[in-house]
C-alpha cells in the first residue's frame, strides 16, 4: 500500500513538473502572427501620413477633390479613382468595387455633362469591380487594353463590364477639347497596365506602383514582373505632371512621391543583390547540411533564402521605418520579391 502511494505521489509530482515545464516553454514561444501581442509590435501610421487622410463623410463613404484642369479625384481612404469633365462629357478612370456604385451620382454633383467614357487601368476587381454601376448608360465606351478585354470576356464577371473599345499599346482620347493619353506598361498585372495622362491638367494616374507616404503593398504591389517594375519610376518621371494618383489609400501624390518610391525600391533591390551575391553559399549549404542532412534540398534552400531575407530586412528597415508608413508590415515580402528576381532572373 505504501509502495502504491509513493508511486502515485511520484507520478503526481512528475505531472506537475511537466506541466510547469510545458507552460514555461509556451511562454517563451513568440505569439502567433495574428495575435494582439504580435500585431501591436507594428508601428502605427506615421503622423505626417495620417495628416493627409481625407475627411470622408460617413454617410457618403467617399470624397471628391478637384486637382485642376477639369480632373477630379475620388477616394474613400482605401481606393482612388478619377474623372475628367469636358465640354462634351465626362471620362471616368476606373470604378473601384468599394464605391463604384456611387461614382455616377458623385459626378452628377459636379457637372450635368453625361458620362461618355470609362477607362480601365487594368483587370483587378478592386479597381474596376464597381463598373456594373455604368451598365445602363447608353452609348458608353469602355476602353481598355485588348489583353484586358480578353481576360474579362473569359472571366464573365457581371461586376466588371467587358470593354467595347480596345487597343494594343497606345491610344489618345479626344473629347470636348481635352485629351487623355493611354499607354501600355507591364509592371503589375499579367494582362498589362495603363498610364493615364491628361496633359492639360498635368495629371497622371498609374495604379499599384506608388502609394504616396507608404511603402508599396505586399511584394511590390503583387507585381508579376519585377523586371518591368524597376523601370516604372523613370517611365513616370518622363512625363510632365504635378498630380499623381496611384489608386490606393490616403493621399494624392507628386513627383516627389515617385522619387521616394524609386529610392526605396532600388534600395531593396541593391541590398538584396549585394547580400545574395556576397554570400559564400556553398560553405553555408555545407554547414547547414551538417545539421539537417544533405537529402532535404528544399529545406536547405529554405534556410539559405530565409537567411538572406532576414539579413536584408535587418539592414533596410532602419533606413526607412521613419520615412514611409508600413515598412515593417511589408518589407519581408518586398525582399522576397527582389530575391526571386536576383536569384533567378537578374544578371550578376
């Protein structure tokens, strides 16, 4: 009986010890990425950026601002689009899913001129998923790249009306004494992207490449072509413009915002390239193989790439954390996008 009691006591003590050890180990583990503790580690939006937030009437859900030359920008502090008022009618640039249904009424508050043309910057539904609001406008021209139109025909999405006027690389719209120059680029989406330029207003719109005040969205705006993305800033700067619209968030931009985004992007690219090309990868691979074995090559690659990413983030982040909002949120994804390009596409 005593022996049985001693065994039970020992088991109980062992359980308490294991539970305490497990609790201690759990407390040492980093919190899940989506936990409140982890999320609080990210910096708030920079005060200088927050000051640029638009004042949005909650009853409307959007605001409209004139930027001169007949161009008006619409924003809900999440997405941006624009329209051009001419003597003969209105040209609309994009219809975001978030507030697209309100664009016709927003235009009606500015002018009694009819909506004649809707231009698609690219295929993504967050920017043109509100175009169904225009389906009953008689004679409406919906202008887009031919590749964009082909994609939308295949998708058969009722929220994204199929274009009825298409072109391959360049098109000029002339309406009511004003012109809009459309030029194809391939820095972002598979089907192509447009620069939308209104020379009389010194206005340019290029979606998903520059977000004034912020670092780019995940993976350099989820680009499908980082090689072309690296060129987009100089291509934009070749235009004579005062007002830039990038399609997202809280501020209308200028050339300075394009220059800032270029500086950030080139810093990420050059830093990743230097760290990647400067590493003795054979020696690192050999040392890692001693720990995990030589057979699991996927894991060996992961350890190598993760090390390059970690070193790059640690170096870049201090240079930019107080210059652009959201750097700590998306920088690892930017580094990975640059790393894929450097390792598999770039020249040495």
